[in-house]
């Protein structure tokens, strides 16, 4: 059965992760650890990936511990005590987020996209469809990637956009 809407979402997800991967390749270590826009660049990057685990976590599943420190993904915390992780460790974490999204997409078809995602709706306190969940993941990631990209551009380097 053809699922052109889901396939379109999958292409956008692949593009998003491709840009994230490109950023990891382009970002030098000094910028990776640098504070930009209020937080170290690596924390914004991590926060965007950590959101996939929030949005795609199964209903009633426990929150997974952060691999980079309890408050590293929480941008409400300006000064995390978490040490700067290597970009390679972040790439590994990115791969787990991508696998989770790929599994989520594989569980859906076009008809399911308009149905309520009970799990994320309960956590967010408002109804959210599966299509909205995917859109939230992509939009949230692109927003924070834009902040990370600005750190590259303001230092005179090429960005991913």
C-alpha cells in the first residue's frame, strides 16, 4: 500500500538528520564547546536530539537517563555541570534518535498520521496527532540546528544552511 504522505515525512526526517550529521562534520571543537545564544553549542545540539526521545517515548515508558548528564538537555538550566562530550559520542546518540524515529515512522501509515498520539498527548497536556509529532520533531531540531549553524557563520565558517 502506498503511503505518499508518510514517505514525504520520512524524506524530511532524513534531510534533517543529514543536516545534523553535516553540522557535526563542519563544527570545530572550539565552537562545539563555545557558549552561543545562551548555551554551549553542543547542548543545543543535544537538546534537539533529546527531544526525539521525549516525543517518541512509548506511553507509560520511563524517561531514559541522559548520556551526557542529568541536566544537559534541559535548556532551562543555563549552567549545566555536564562536561562537553565528543562529537563522536554525540553522533552515536544521534544515531539512536534516528533509529527511534525510523521505527516510529515504520509503525505508521498515511491513515494513522491523523490519529492522536496518546503518549505524547499525555506528556504535553494537549492532543497531538502522529503527523504533528513528526512535525514537532523536525521543527524543533531545525530551530536548534539554526542556532548552532549561526555559531559557525558568526565565526566566519560555512554553515549547513
